[in-house]
């Protein structure tokens, strides 16, 4: 029997955590293993509970969700932990930073219960939670920021650009489609290959680029200029 998905809740609002706990614990394939009121506590609990997925509020007092996500992503012992950012709005000023920090995706706090549960399952499976609306917002954020990052992050973009040379032509093609917000099934249909083949290309691209998951592939594609954001 497959063990349940271990979920950690990180939000400074106790009432919201309680609501999430009731919802998550009502499912047979997941269980809440801890609650954190700030980012520092979330990092500690991620280590002690061996959580699979952290639902992380971006804005918390003290250590915020962005800093906590960076710490989780940088910890070799927590490589299997997936972070889903919870935002007041599906797209805000911290979303791109969250994905750069290692989050697997983000979800608006106004999402329906089924969407939240689906997000946990998607993240636990190692996929990225990037809905079409979220991807569109992410691209818009890149446009607003001039398509890129500050000085300290340029070096990272250069490093990724060098790694892009290791990708095959098909891996680059798949990466471009991933950055467009397409699912494996959609990419498979476009390229007339099987979804399993697409997944293999995605996994190889992640390995070559040192990306934790699909969400980071999207950021890398725009950071390196492989995909150019366009205003509609």
C-alpha cells in the first residue's frame, strides 16, 4: 500500500491552518504531519517530519516563506521536499522569486478545495503546479521585470546558458513547450510522441540543467533567453 503524502502547513493564520488540516486529513492518501506559524519553524518541521509537500504562505512574520523555501531547497537532506507557495493573488511580486528559490509552484488562497488537494498530489508526484493562468502571469512578471533578474542572479543565468549547450535539439524543443505552460500530454500530441517519451526528455533536461523540477525549467527558459516573453 502506498504511504500517504505527508503535508506540512506553514501559515501565520491559525484559522487558515485549521481549515487546511481538516481538508487534507479528510483524504485517505494524505495526512498533515505538522503546522508552522513562520518560515523558520517550517524549515525545522520539514526536517523533523520528513514532509513530502509544504504548503507555504509567502508572507509571514520573521522568516517569510520565500526565505524558508530557499533554505529547504539548499538543504541536501530535503531534496525530496516540494514547496507549494500560497499567495493572496495567484500572481504577485514574489512569484518569480519563489520559483527561483525552488518552489514547485504556487496557488491562490482563494482556490477551491479540490484545486488545493490536486496541487498537493501534483507536487508530491514531482510535477510543477503551473496552471495556464499562473504561467501567463509568470510571463507577464518577467515582462514587467524586463525579462530577467538583478545583478546577483545574472551569474546563475549565465551558468544555465552554458548548460543549455548540453541539451539535445528535442530536449530544447520540449523545454520551450514546458515554458509555454503545456502539459506532457499536450507536448506529446504536438510532437507526435508518447507522454512517456516527453517525460523522459523533461527529466533529462532537469538533470542537465540542475533543476529541481518543472517549475524551475520554466524560469530557466526565460532567464537564459531560450524563450522570449511576448506581450499579448
